[in-house]
């Protein structure tokens, strides 16, 4: 009888340890996913020159899926990237806020987001 109780207790401890390990792994994966979502990478263009926005000449990135991202910022890196936005450079922007979905005058969706940093990659 004591062996059976000991066996059940051991199984319960193993189950608790496995559940705790799975929860920790899921938490780490969730944090990694959120970290990945805080940047956008794509080819640069000018949002106003492309007919997306009407005021100001913000940087626009087009990601691999074809989503257009209009970047709003005023950091030094944004200002440097702004000068070469028409050169179809690959840029990575670090988000400083949540993206807002909007539609251009033709009804096509784009995202507008505030950014804290823009890196020109090529």
C-alpha cells in the first residue's frame, strides 16, 4: 500500500514539474513573438508621393506580404532615413505605438504607426 501511495505521489510530482516547465517555455515563446512584432522590415518609399497620404512626406515601408506601413517619427534615425526613402532601401523600423489600420482614397488598406528608430539596411 505504501508503495502504491509513493508511486502516485511521484507521478503527481512529475506532472507538476512538466506542467511548470511547459508554462515557462510558453511564456518565453510568447515574449519572443511579441519582441518580433515590435519591428517592421520592408522596402522604402514616400507615402504622399505614392498617393497613400495627403499631408507630409512620411516614410512608407512595404513588407514581404505587401502591407504598406506609413511611419510617423521625429528621431534622428527617422530624419536620416527620410532623406533616402525614395531609393527603395530596405529599412527596419522599431515601433513606438500600436499600428492603426486605415484605407487610402482607393479603399486599399495600410497601417500607420509611430516609430522610435529606423535603420537603413541597404
